[in-house]
């Protein structure tokens, strides 16, 4: 059973948190061994997501733009992150990978993962299309698509849940995903900050997604088609903006959505 929290008050750790108005200084999810949390961080420019699991493993996906690094550090502090075990870069572009070296220095990152075409002065583990990896005991990831522009679309599997961390929104990639076929995706990370052409209603229907998450950047102008398609398929859109983070706490069979504000 999926539990979607819209206005209920949650208790975890030593905190009371409301999805609509929780102001935080520190968050402790009190994770059990079979639980993980993925948090979509509200940077003013770029993408960064944080995965924490019950074993103490911490995974960062992307690092945002240069200007957003102080924001990233503040949010990591709020989530009590002092060390990052793994860093995944999904695209070689300024809104995704501008703070890799600083993050390595500040958080003693042991493993840096990047697309096969990624060019870097530091050592990375290169992932190719169709690769399958186990990040922790409870987290598996498939590389669904890798482009020549050093970007990759990832499918995370956590218990019965699937998260599509999408970087591509072309017709060609959509057709590839339709052929897989890609189904029962609980969470869709919207690619390209919601700009440009977007997934068709037929594809979104096949995904059977409950919620979508979209990051922001300066002067973003997201697609009206995107909003229309999501609405038509009854998919809730969580627009990650500066000041509020969305955390999805997952057990093997259920999940809760929590919103936290730093203001």
C-alpha cells in the first residue's frame, strides 16, 4: 500500500514534520535496515538529490551549479551528512556537475560514477548503457540510456518501488523506453528542468507514475505540454524550488512523501 502524505503530520526521530509547512534545522529519519530516503534538494540553480539508507550509506546524485554550492552544503548539514560514500553524475553540464571537486574535498567521497563519455581530471567509474549495478543491499540501478553528450537515464529499484531519474526527453529515447517496456515507475524525475518537448500521454500512462519531481534553474520556462500531460494522467508534480526539499521515505512496500522548508 502506498501512503501519500499531503497534509498529515509525521513523527520520526525527534521531530514533528508537516508536508505543507515543516521548517527544519536538522532531520533524522531514524531509518530501519530496510528503509531508504531520497531527497530532492532545492538548489536555486541545478540538480542535486540525496539518498540515505538504513545501513548508513549516503549517495549524492549531481552537485548543482557553482553558485548553488553553499546551498547544497547547508542542506547536507540539515540532513546530518558528514560523509558521502558515492557520487553519481548523470550529465556533464554546469547545472549538474560544477561542484564535484569541492564535494570530494568536503565529504571524503570514495566512489565517483559518471557516464561513459564523461571527461574529467579526476578518477571516475564509467557506466555504460544496459549496465546493472547494486549500490547498497536495497538499491539497484539500471542504466537505461547513455548519450554521446555524457548523460545517462537511470532506473533505481528500491524494494517494490522504481524511480526513473530521467535526463532525456526526445522521441527517440521515449520509443526506446516504450520498447523495454518501462512500467510501474512510482517516481519520475523530470528531465531538462521541465523545458522543451515532453513525454507523451501514452508513455506516461505506461509508466503508471504516481508523482513527478522537477528541479529549477534561473529563468526557467517549463513546458505547458508537460503540465497538461501530467494532469491528464493524474500525476502529482512536486516543483523543487529554493527553500523547500521533498524527501520520499521508502520501506520495501510503502512510501511517505515529506516536504521541508528551511525558512
